[in-house]
C-alpha cells in the first residue's frame, strides 16, 4: 500500500498572464482516495490541477507536501511522489508503446545509471495493470483512442508515484472506454492505495467513481466532500446554472444528475425545476 | 513464476530499437568505405601503394604519399564536422519539437556568416580561432532572434512560422553580407571560398581548434539526452516528470549552436546535413534520443564525407565545394519533409 501523504493548498491564487483563474483556494487532498474536481468550462479546474502538480506557480498562497513547500522540493524528487498526465500530451512520431511507457521512468534515473532492473519491472508492471503488455512493440499510431489513453496512463504509472494527477483522462473517449479507464484507475486506487486527483467532465461518472469531490465555480472552491453530500440540485444550479433533479444511480447508489431543459419535460417536473 | 517475469522483461527490451544492430553495422561499414573513398578519390587518383605509403610510411616523400597525408586531415575534418552537424540537427529538432529545425534553414549559418564577414571587413580578423568566436556569437544571436520571432502569436513556434522567420532573417542577413562585401574586394577574396562551405582547406591546426568545441558540445548534448526524451512528450508531461524545461532547452540549444557555429566558422555554412542525418536515423530507429543523437553523428559524418568525395569526383579536374553538394541533395529532401510535417504537425 502507498504511504499516507499530507498534500495541502492554502489560499492559492494562480492563472495566466496576471489574470487570476483560481482565487484563494484552500484544500487538503484526502490521501489514498479518488478525488474528482468538477465545475463548468473555464472555471479553473485544469488550472487548479496544474497548480497543485507544480506546472503553474501560484502568485500567492502556498502548497505543501508532507509539510514542505512544493516549490522547495527539487523537481525530480517531487516527480517521484507526484505524477501528472496532462490533457493533450504529444506522441512523438514512430514511438512504440514500450518506449513511451518507459519514458515515465525519467525521475528515477540518473545520468549514468542507465536502465536498471527496477526500471524494466516498473514498466512491465504498468503495462500489465493497463492491459497493454501485448501492445508493447506496437506503434502508438496504430492504436485506438482507448488504447492510447491506457498507454499514457501506463506511462504515468511507470513513474510509480504515490499521487497521480490526471487532467480529463476520459475526454474524447467512447462511453465504453470512459468506464474502462475509470475502472482501471479504481483498481489502482484500491489495490495500491494510489491517491488520484482528476478533472472529469461527466458529473454522473464523477459521482460514481469519486470518494471525494471538489466543486469549483468561477475560480473558487464552492463545495467539497463525498458525492452523496455534495451533489445536490442546488449545487448543480450554482456551478453549471442548470436546473436538474438528482436521483439515486440504480447501479451504484451514488447521486445521479438528471438535467431539466426546456423541452421533453413531463410529470410536472418543469415547475419543480423552475421553482 | 520467475521465468514468466524474465520472459516479460525480455519482451520489454525493445528499448533497443528493432534495427539498431543492423544500422550500427551498416554505419560502420559505410564509415570505413567513405574514409577509403575520401583518401583515394580526388582530382589526382591515388594508387593502393601510394595510399599505404602515405598512411604508414612517414619517410616516403613521394607526391602521391603527400596527397594522401593532406587528404587524411581533410577526411578527419569532414568526419568531425559531419558528426557535429548531425548532433546539432538532432538537438535543434528536439528542443523546438520541430522536424525541420536545422542550422541552415533557421538562418543560424547566415548569422554566423555575417559576423565573420563583418569581422574580416571591420576588425581585420584572419585566424581560425577568431572566426570561431565571431561565428558562434553570430549563430547564437540569430538563433535567439529567429526563435523569438517564430514563437510570437498563437500556437508558439510552429514548423511553418519558424521556417518563415528563418527564411526572412536569412534573406535579410544575406543582403547585409553582400552589402559589406561588394565594396571590399579583399573581403570578397577571403570570404568567397569560405562562404560556400568547404572542408578542402582543412589542416591539422583547424582540427585542433575545432576539437574543444566539439567536445563541449557533445558533453552538453549527452547531459540533455534523457530529458529531451521527456520533452518530446510535451512541456507539461516533461515538467510532470521533473524536467526543468527552461534549463534543458538552454543547455541543448547551447550545445547545438556550439556545434554548428564552430563547424560554420571553420568550414563555412554547410546546409542540410543535420536535417538529413537526423531524419534518416529517426525513420529507421524511431524517436528515442539515446539512439538518435549518437547515430545522427555517424550519419552526419558519412553524409558530409561522401558529399565531399562526390564534389571532388564531379568537379574534376577542380572540385565542387561540399556545401553545394549537400544543398543539392538536401533541398528536395527538405521539401518532402516539410510536406509531411504540414500534414502531421508535431
């Protein structure tokens, strides 16, 4: 099991070109849990994730990892504890699956160490977890979208970090692959205790797979907690401006959001939504 | 159980690219062949006996043996320059994540030329060491300038924008070079041979001037290789893996400019070798920089030396400067690559 870590942010403000996208956010990431950041487009989800993962330097506030400011930790050392899969990584032309996954070993290698037994084992293990061992010698160009995403996650797994940040790991994937990816990440969390922090678009999948939800609205953290406590029709109205009713997901028992639009509303729910 | 892990580990050694051994052997064979060709062919053909005498019997003082000895220096120099250009091309392409980054296309060579011409015209420089420092300064300033212009606007330094910035800069600098040269015939004479790009005037002193720059450039390159593999996956992935992307870009770009700047200083602007070498190697071995960089050095050395031999044979009884030959081979290849890059992007 992965050890427990204390990862805290205190009053962080961050953005691009002096424009604050996230404003005074304070939070603690529950260790060894699956955390999902939700919110409308351009509310600062990605910015928050990137700031926590040290890609963006906050203009004020501080982020600490086990009590130590993350800006004081050497980047390679930080990368042995915290991994990141951004939204649109680049696939070098002609790269094979094994080569790409192997590049996740960078923070564990020094200039002259070369490839050690640990490196090969970590890569083999990451590929096995993501079910891509058979694809090892294939070129990435030959793979489907779902397979590619599994390769990228395997690259992040080969990094063998205790905490894993993922920016919309299911975007552009068919629903089948979305569920597949989220199941694999849950396996990872349950079997190894890897802390997962991810941005997801789909509220219902978030509610089903998350242990903890961070809800963002216009750069501020407006709610935090277990999905059953946090996902309510009033919160959805607040962060998305959408009328909805929240029912119990018949499969998982987690909250499930049913939107109310202007059309196709029967059963008198329209007045409920507007009221 | 253990055996299954072992077999899995064996499966996981494709980190050595599929055709690596074959390519290595092929490169070594071609290297030997082009060294022999470079010693034997030229405006005066050399017999086998003369070759042996020139190489191994220092006391033999025939004309043929002396020609061989002069050609040894020329061959060594062209191998070093080719290797430097190959590494430089591989590093520049990795730093910019751009498949057509090459010293000649990005105008870096022209920048080096301008400084050398300026030096000859205004500072009366004439030694190889002075050439090197001026050429390096020119190469570096031009590199920064072109990347600066090419990175402006949306999308950062796209292949198209970099090439346009490079071409525009190159054209502007070339006109400055001409403006300096036209009224000064003495500069013209000194510069004319240098400008085309030639390894023919090489001697042991230019080689010893070149070596320190080659070594520093290679060391900085080696320092960057592993991190460049991470950078290839995008800046965000690289940072997530603990790469200091700014420091890395600076180190690798410095290595690239040192290598191509020193080469340009001593041999003149030789285009396309870095581009060609890196592309051939990547096409066969894939994008792993641990293989691309050293093998591009091999390929660059082979391409430049063969081009030099071709220039000597085709231009006989005189000779065709190697810069002309590489431009002839390189230009069509650049068009093919640029077309492919447009479709695919990087």
